[in-house]
C-alpha cells in the first residue's frame, strides 16, 4: 500500500505498546504518531523507562498518545491489576518523556471504568479520530 510518510503511525496495546515505546526510543522517526495503550512498561524491571537517557532524538515533531484504564492499578477488587501499577508507571513515563527535551508532544489519558482487557477498543477509536480527523460532517452511519 502507498503511504504518506508524514502520517505514519503506530498503534499498540500492552506488549504491542511496549514495542511501540521501544521504537520511539530507538528509531523515533519511523512513525510520526505513537498510540500506546496500556504499555507493559514493567517488563524486564522497567527496562524501557531506564533506556530514556540514551534515547534517539527525533528529527521531526512526534506525537505520543499514552493511555491506560483506571482499573490498571494495584488495588483490591476483581477488575484491578495485581502486582503492576500501570496507572502510575504510565504517568511516570509520560512525565519522563516530557522532560527529555526531544521534539515530542506527549499526552496521557486515563480511561475511566476500563481495565487492561477492555480499554483498547475505546482508546484506539478515540485516538484515531483525534490524529486522523475526517473531512466534512460525521454522520455516524
């Protein structure tokens, strides 16, 4: 398929979002937008956040949309995470990316009422509408 290099984007959830964050860190110009839903930043004892001091600086402005469900934190209850506070890890990673001085526009959204298994459909729909708005009025079907 033909693509517009100025509008290439990556979207991933969980380990897919971790991979996207790795690409952002090592080859940021591969995509102009990164949609990272519930990235598994805890993997390998927070290796990816620890890699940020040596991150490659993008040559182009790069948009990073991070998101996580409100239940993705370590609390008692059936829908909450056990062992990984992805809510805090994603907030910390967002702050870390904003401090780097790289050409990154970073946003982090907490999706209320969602957990790790239910958050992605809401994230991807909203993120795509935001970063690739259509033309003309949207009629909804």
